[in-house]
C-alpha cells in the first residue's frame, strides 16, 4: 500500500533525523485533513508525490502544520486539480506562494509592477537568470489564478482576463 511504501521507502531512509521528526509531526495533520476531504483517496494519491518532493524542505511541513487552513486548502486543491498538484510537486518553491496567497485574481498593474521589480534585481547581462525569473513569475501567477478559480470560485471571464494579462 502507498502509505507503507512511503514510510519504508528509500527516500525516507536518506532523510536527516530532524526531517523525519518533522514529517512524523506533520503526518497526523495531513491524514486528518485528507480524511475530512470529499475524496480522501484522490487527495492522498495526488499529495504523496508532493510530500515526497518537499519532505527535505522541512520549513514547508512546519508551515502546513502551523496553518491548518493552508493544509485544508491544499487538500481541497488536490482533490479538484491534479494539474496544480503536479505543478507544486515539480516546483516546490510555488508552495510558498500557495501557502501565502489570498486567492484574489491579480490585477494587470500589479503584475506589471511585480515583474518589473523582480527583473530589476537581476543584472542586465544575466539572461539565464532573467528567463528563470520570467518562468517563475508566470508559473506563480498562473497558480494564483487557478487557485482563485478553484477555491474562490472566481467568474470565468475574470479568470480568462487574468490569464491574458499574465501572458
């Protein structure tokens, strides 16, 4: 079974003891949130890869323990959107954005200002860093729009406008 494989798998054996301890502290919170969801099996299947990808970054586990609401939103998101779970798994840095977002659709002016500020921090000749910043900006804001669509049930036209602004 999936949980048994997780706790007895190779990845967990390579974790530092403090990470294992945080994971053990986090686990009951995760299971409780999953069991309260409408589709616990779906939530578990989609969240396990995400947990595996962030278990070395124990700060994320601590943030999820401390914010029960954030954990519940994450579980709800997992049941509704496999894409968002996959994005968070592939780019754990987006989890930080997800945990701190207010689920309001970004305004075009705010997007422009944010992108300008991010790019100003990078030297003009650092094209690779600029491209990385652009990719992260896009992924982060698309995640915000998707989460707003799913969790805040934003109107479709406003979601479409926000995605157009990001592009």
